[in-house]
C-alpha cells in the first residue's frame, strides 16, 4: 500500500498540480483580454481584438474580421495602452 500511495503523491505533484496552475493562469488571461490587445490563437492566427463579449471575441487579422471563442486564445502578445518593450 505504501508504494501505491507514494505513486499517487508523485503523480499529483508531477502532473495534476502543474496542470491546475496552468489552467488558472489561462483563465486569468482570458479575463484580462480587452479591445486593442494583440493576441495569438491556439491555431497560430495573430490578430487584434476589436470587441470583447462574454464568451467570444471579435478580432481583426489582416483584411479579415471574424469572431472566435475566448478559449482559443493562446497568449496576449501586446497590451493596448501599455508601451511596447521593443
């Protein structure tokens, strides 16, 4: 029984806990998105947020304007209103 319990503890700290932490960070990222932010979607599309709704975003990429779900955001590359670091 002790080896089994040790195995469960190792799996918790090696797999489950980091995954929960990453999910919390992603949820915070989705709450912080606002119009004017430059984002990258999980499919690799780089776009600028035009409007933010409860579960979706209207984004502009090149000459196209389309609506995506918030969960498709992989990262926010540039914040609106914040100076860029380049």
